[in-house]
C-alpha cells in the first residue's frame, strides 16, 4: 500500500448537515460491497474536525 499526502478533502452525502462538526479519521478497517459497507475506527488516527459547509480558500489543481 502506498501513502499519499492530501491537501484537501471533499465529501458529499445526504447524511451531512450544514453547520455540524464532524471528526475526520484515517486508517481503520472497512468491509465494502457494492458501495455499502461497515467499518471500525480500530487502528484509525484522528486527523481533526471540520464544519460542514465551510471551506478554506484552497484552490483546485493548477491553482484554478
């Protein structure tokens, strides 16, 4: 497995509520079939919290 650093994260879901705070984790385990799955936070590391609907002034690829 290769690790790659990310500067931005975009996640979209009807289950997200604007203004609510969510915790972002990396790692852990997942069992996924046809896009649906279960997972655990065992072995995951907390990366921080984000507020749905807020964004930084980051730019997309090529600085656009």
